[in-house]
């Protein structure tokens, strides 16, 4: 993980390189990111009473 300022951001940020991993690792990372977004949508829906679709990310 590196500071995001290399991309010219003015706010605190970071960047993560996913280069040169095994193909299976990319699949695991993709699944974990999808699950994380689904959890965020569930929390958002619970806190706002919204019904945002948590299945927007296609697997």
C-alpha cells in the first residue's frame, strides 16, 4: 500500500497494487470486495430505511 498523493489527490488516500498475483488470488480478492460492498449496502439500508440493491456487482 502506498500514499495516494502520486495520483494528485488533495485528501488523505491510499492505493493498493494488485499486480503480479496468482489468478486464484484475484478471484479471492474479487469475492471479498463483493462481500464487503454487500455488507455496506445492508448497513446503509438499515440506517436509512432505504432499499438499495446489494446485488449490483456482477460476479
